[in-house]
């Protein structure tokens, strides 16, 4: 779940990176200055359209702004996806060995199986776009 105070801190981080005043940043995301100040203080959640502007105009990751996950820049996320894809080809044999080992552990120890499956379900929700891309590329 998101935390308004932490979102506000991350918004301030973005603004300070670009050396913008609160007034200028408010204009950049198309909201009133008083509203932007409330966003930075963690009193109000940034509107979805404003998040979209941050992403489109500044290349800022919405997931980073809302949850603090991953790198701040969307470009870094895209590069990381490519590296992971390339590494997957190189390390295919190691991956298969780890999957076989994990499968054996999951069969033998129910508490680990439950934990891993819960995490997997969370990942399926969080990374549904990546899963869709992978399904399309088959």
C-alpha cells in the first residue's frame, strides 16, 4: 500500500533533481501550487493525470513515485528488462538447475510452497504487462 508522506518525499526528490520551485513543478504537472505543496507534504495524493505527466515529460517511474520500487527513471527499468532478458539466455542452464531444485523443495515442504506461491501471485499482478509481453513473443 502506498504512503502519502513517502510519496511526498519522492515528489520533492524529483523536483529538487530538476532544481524547480514548487510553483514551477506544479505548473509542469498541471496543478495549482497549493495542491502541489499538499502533495509534497503528504496531505494529498497526486492526481493520476499529474503522475502521467511526470512519467511522460520527465521519464519518472510511476511505480517508484507511488511505492518506492525500482529505479526512479523508467528508462532504467527498460534497460534492466533488456539485461535480464540477455542474462536469461546466457544463464539458461543455471536457471533450469535452480528450477528443478526449487520444484523438489516445494514438493517436500508445504510452508515454503505456500510462501513461494503467494509471492508468485503477487508478482503476476505486479508484472502483468511483462507477462503479457512474454506471452506475445512466444
